[in-house]
C-alpha cells in the first residue's frame, strides 16, 4: 500500500514544508478521531479548481464505531459527489452537512475541515461520524466533542498541529489513557475516569474538577526538578505553547506520562488538554527486563572467564607433553575453546543477544594467522561484511569459520610454501554466504566431504546441518586451490 509520502509525491506538487505539515496532521489525528468518535479522512485536491480529490490517509476511532469499514486510501472522489470538500477548500472554513449521508447502509454525518498551512489551504479533512449507534450525551462525551471541535477549528486556523521539537506523539498518552481539560485559568473542568485513577495512584484521593492542575501536580511529584518541569509545561500550554511528553514519578511511586496541548480556536484562549497515562506497571516490567538482561550478560561473562581458564589449562598441558600428535590435538582444542569464549565475551557486552560477527572473526583471524606464520604456512584476511546475527547462530558459525580456515592452512600448502586464505562474505536479506578460499594444492583425488575422517570437517558438517541448518560444499577453484562455500539462512523456520 502506498504511504502518505508516496501519494503526495506522486499526485501533488506540494513543497516539502507543506508535505511535512500534512504528515504532522496525520501523526496527531488519532487524538482527533478518538475525541470526535468519528473517522477522519485526508483529501488532497488533484487540480487547482478542486474538481477531484484523492484520499491520502485515513484514521478510525477507538472510542466508537467506524463510518468507513472499507479502506479509503488511494480512492478518488469528484467535487459534485462531495461538494463540501470544494467548499472547505475554496472558502477556507469548516463546512457541515445538515442531513446525514448513507454510506454502505450506514447513516454518516460529514463535516469538512480545511487544513491550513500559513496562508494556504493544503488539503481537506473529512470528519465522518457513524450515526447508526445512538449515543446518550454524557459529561465525557460532551467534553470529548468540545475538545475535538476546538482542535478541528485550530486545524482550520493553521495553528494545530504546531511545530514541536521531537514531539514523539506515537508514544504519548492517548485519549483513552486519561484526559483532563482545564480552563484558561488552569482549573480542571473535566477529568476522565482513567485520568482520575492516575491521580489517585499519585496520591490525590479527591475529585479533580475545580482544582488548579499545575500546582496540584507539582505537589504530587517526588523529584523537585520533574515537579517544576511538569507544572511549567501545563502553564505554557495555557499560554499557547505545546509540549513534549514527560514522565514523572509521584511520592507514592506511581509513574505517569504527561502531555499538554493548548486549545486556542480562532486565536482565543480556551484552556488546554492534558493527556495522562499511568505507566507504573510498564516501568516495573521494564526494570524486570533490565535486571534479566543484566543477569544474562553476567552469565555470558562468567562463561567466557571459565572457557578462558579451560583454554589456559589445555595450553599448559600442551606445553608439558612430549608427544607431538597429542600437542597438536591440545592446541586445536585451545583454538576451539578460545573461539567460543570470544562469542561469549561479545554477548556479555550486548544488550539484545546479538553478535557482530566481523568483530569476533577479526579477533580470531590474527590468532590463526600467528600460528600459520610460525609454521610457515600462510596468512588470513577477510573480505566483505558478515554482519550481526543472533546469539544462537553466532557460536556455531564462528566455530565453522575457524575450522574451515584452520583446515585450509593445514592442508592447502606443502611444507615451506606460503599462501593466503581469504574469508569472503556476502549478505542478503535472506542468506549469509561465506566462501573460504585458498591458493594451495587443491583437494586430493577422490575427496568426499561426506566420507572424510578429518575431525575438523566432521565438526563443521555437524554444526552446519544441525545448528545452522545451512549448506556446505568443498570444490576446486578454477585457477588454483580450494574453496569452501557456506550458505546460512538468516531467518530460521519454526
């Protein structure tokens, strides 16, 4: 489906600041839709005369039934079929229909709101209310509709939404979380049940209506700097300045999100809306997750330390043995244990159980190169990026690459011959492809990966099949040497 940006770029010639303003309207209009109990449909004219309009975005209310169960985005309408769109565009004022319109068997009341930016009307918002479900006026509904009417008028005035630095509206409190309306003096004239509950959790047991919200909130917040900041943001909203969301913790330990929005229809001060959300339980879960993550990282750190101890003991044993074959086996074990330890060291510093393979492999390669250089075999280098993978892939993948490189260094070059082993990586959205190639003597006649008795290649086959669920093949290079071709799926099938 085309996005709002795509549709504006394809069908209009709006400048960047105008398109940004429509994006801001769309970012805020879930608030409008919930307050108005209505669908909001954003229409842009396809010609200067406003003969045809294109729907570029749509919002449905979470507080009432939708008037448009079908998707409207991408559809067009002629001005004669929806004359209020052209009227709102040309006259620059809110236009209301007296009689409801039947849409898909549902009676719908339409209201069109010009979206003004500076001196120009960029688009038209259609506010469509489903009248099939009768509503009994209540203090909540009256407060919601009054607030929606003020915000819609501010859209027509060009004063809402205002330009805010990183307003972060998608994580701000919503209408259903808790809504408080205050008058121009700062006194509460309406508080929704969820807003009352949030203030009760903060320590205010009485009703909110009639109370001046800024000093009350300041008295409930534990941290004096946060208390001053929350109160200041409520006051600045009364002065016409919107604010970003802010989180504060009360003296009783309740965590609450606040966001204040000024109400100034036609430039006249009409108070402000304060959205509140009790996030105490969310914060408790976040703390539990942080504690769990810290525990997991500590486990990885201890496993790394234990593996390094095991590697040191094996290295000490290798130095003390006189049997060359036993010494070689112990040295291979040291290399394998060290590779696993490097993965756990990386995981001990990770916050999301993911490993940057390039960093780990770049630590393993010098270790292998040093051994190879001492034995007069060759060098190792990496090309391309292996990228970041999950912890469950990291350990077996590092072991596989280590074994393939070590196998190439040991068997590709005769005694005294120098060469180079290259680890070449290429990554797509679906696969990680790695080729380990050398310029040595090539595979021996009759070689079969399935029937080989080399322990390293047997380990590789087992890990690729059972842990990585990938594929591996060894083949002669066209010019000289051998290449091991490894393909690992990055998306695991469940």
